[in-house]
């Protein structure tokens, strides 16, 4: 996997077409991002592109991923953070699992959610591009949290959610366990869950899974 | 979208003049990824072009490479002798092995499975021979592999051969052994094929109209291609029965089939290239066809070639016998509407009933409007609904 670092403001100036996977890593801490991205690219075990995007306009994780989704072309598109630590062959194992299971979204082993939630994930572009209007990857109402939870629910609803425990992208954030979630994101998630995510998810147990 | 090229690709032109205005993307996309100035990253590499076809016997346990890697080290027997104490090979045995393909490749049915990356080997079917096409760069994709295999010693003497993709199991839901069993249980055919996208049989008149929903301006490009190649473009709007639907180039066939099919496709491609308006020809060979990058930046050519099979079987291949292998896993995924729609269309085709075909179109449009977004329906429903009912 190749690794490219780019400023968000310059994202649209290049043609990001890849025959494989594009993994987006929004970042604000250049040192952490470089360390994480270099290791992840070297350990991926598959062709593709790790696109580390410096959020120089402070758009936030969700918006950066959405902009990257719209600006790139590839069969598979994923997201990770600057504090990710990659295990060996993480991308190769993820792709194998997705193809074996005809999956649309894979949740990496993040060392936290045990597969219940794709906090770092890899999705089929063909599927992801049908979820929201205007080529958004995540629902645009979220700022920092719950966008991944909603995407996971949609994938579960489509019977295409895949977890491969050997595909490791651990979140290494020493201070995050105690951090509170964004209140407005939680409120939005609950509201959307109550409406079955635009009436798509009729199973209330599934819709309320993370509410 | 990222650049002007994408904006052009996203807009659906409705006339041939507008197609001509489509800007081919080849030169832009070929660059793949260019790191911005100051980046420490490496640019993505393109593989070197195929330069040679292997024509030596191939050991069954080793993946077959259609194009040898120039960087691969050539084994030097002298080096090996220095490093190990393996006794020298009997000269008679060595000579025999050099003359005869190994036992596995003496099988009358030889099915190869194309793959491109190491991690894909895990997904290959043990019933097939791994075929390393990592250095393949032809825009013809699978068809280029067929052409190379036809000339390759690996297919010589086979009664049936074919090359399937590494996604065979995922797409068909079948094991290779079951596929071979189907072939053996239905002997006497020239080509065995299948259609992994069974839902298309229910909701599209044919695979050309289906292509319009997957590749920008596919019908207009295909029509220009047909006219230039001297093919009958009525094919593009006619109702085809489900029995002839085929996708993914999953063919296992006799040498007789390949001897007819490969030159047919070549002839059609050459004729189209020769007579097409240069601007449309540039679009034909551009990556506008894969506007979302879901097919490795493929041009229109492989999408047209994979749809020529049905036409070939009704024209130059009409003497050939074909057997369509059913895919139970994919059949199970059809809902009740899709099953009814397919049956309705097939009955309309069999009885040549324009009235029933019109009923099918109405039901089909109702189904599509319930299962797709308003934008999708506004963009495609009219285009994929020919006003005239015609059967092939």
C-alpha cells in the first residue's frame, strides 16, 4: 500500500484513482499521523493507498472522510485515525474477509469494540455511495461521533457487516477511554434511530443498538 | 468531484455530439496518484507491460504466470549445487518432464483462475489452476488472458478450458468441484457459462440496457460501436431471454469455441476501431466507463466485449452448443417479484407476445421505482425502456 500525505485544502487538486483500497486518515498531529501511516502502509499486505489528510481547515473527522470519499475513486474505501496501530497484513486480511463473506463493511479489530462497531472500517464504495445523498460516506449531521455506529447498523441491516479479528487496527489513545461523547451527535443518533435511519431499518432492536 | 473530468463523466450526454465532447480520461488517470510537492510519499507504480507469453510446461503446484516478471531471478543450477546437497536429477526423468506437461495439466478439463495480488490466493478454488496475471495491463482484461492462454501450451490438448476470476466463489456461490461436476454431467456442449447477476435477467431487456445504469453513456457508445463494427444495433434494444444472459466472462469451452469466439471479438474490435469517429474512439478507450473506479479504471472495451457473447452465439457461433450452469445460491437471493418478472419476460419472449412484454415493462418499472431512489429513476427509467417491443 502506498502512503500519501496531503492538505485538505489541496485534496481536490489531484486525481485519486486506485485499483484497490483507499484508506483515509484525517489528522491534526503530523508526527502521530506519519508514524501510524508509515507503519500501516508497510504492513497492509495489499495494494492500495493510505491517504493521510491534514485537516488544515478544522472540518472535523466526519467531514474530512466525506470530502475524501467524494474526491477519490476505488472499489473499497476505509477510514482510520491518526492514533491507529496496524497489525500485520491488516488490509489483506480485511479484503479476504469481505470477499469471502460478500460483505459491504468491515470493522477492524480496534482493541475496543470487539467487532460490535466499525470505529475503523473498510466499505464497498458501491454500497456506501447508495446510503446518503450527495456522495456522502457518513451522514453529514454528525461531527465527531456516532457516524460509524450508524454506518455499522446500515451494514448489519444489509446483512453485509463483517468482522475479522485478525485484521488489526488498534486505537492507541491513552486518554480517550474517559472522554465523553459529543452530546449533539448522540442526540442526532437517537433521533435518527427512532426514525429507523430514514425508514430503512425496520428492526427496532437493530436501530437502537447504539442509542 | 475531484476534477473537471469527473464532472464531465457524471453528466449524461444524450446525443452523439455530446458523447464526442466527453473528455477521455486516460492520460489523467494513468498518472494514478501524484504526491503533492513536499510529500515524503512514494507515487503509485504501474506494472510493466506484458512482454512475453510463457510457452514452457508448467508445474501444477506453482501458479502460472502469463507474463514473467523481469525481476524474477533465474535459477542458476550451479548456485543450487553449491548451496545444497540434493543429488543430481536423473537425466531421463528431466528430459521427460521437459517434454510433457505435468499430470495436473494433462486433465481434459483445464480451468484457470486469474488473480492479481498475493492475498487473493487465499480465496482461490483448489479445483482450478492459479493463474498469476499481476503484470497484465491490457484494457481487454479477461479477454487478453483468453488470447494468451489459447496460444499457451497449458491449454494444448485440453477438451475444455477456460479462465475464471479470483472472485469466482464469491460471485457464483459455487465450489469449483461443483462447477466441474455440472460440466461433466452435461457433456457434448461447446461452451459452459453462467450469469452471476441473475437479477438482471428479471429487470432489464438485455445486458446492453443494463450497462447504461453502470457506465456513463453506455448505450450511445455501444450504438456507435455496433454501427462502426457493422453489427446490427437492434440487438441493443431487443428483449433477450434469461437463458442467454451472461456476465463476468465465466466460460469453459472447447478449443472449437475459442477458435471462433476469439477471432470474432478481435474482428469486431478492429472494425470498430477502424471506422469509429476518432473522438468517440478515444472515449471508447477511456476510463470514463468506470466513473467511480469500481473496476480498476476499465475502459468501455471490456464491458462491450463481455456482452458480445450472446450476439456471437446467435450469429457466427450459432452452430455451437451452449449450456448455462445454474447458480442456486444466486437464485435463492431473488425475491418473489424478481422471480415473477423473469418468468413473465421469458414467457413474453417465448410466445413473442408484445402485449405481455408491455405488461412486463409496466410491472418492471413499478418495481424499479419502489426499489431505487427518485434520482435513479429520473436518470435511467426512460433510457432503459425502449418504446418499441422487439425480440431477439
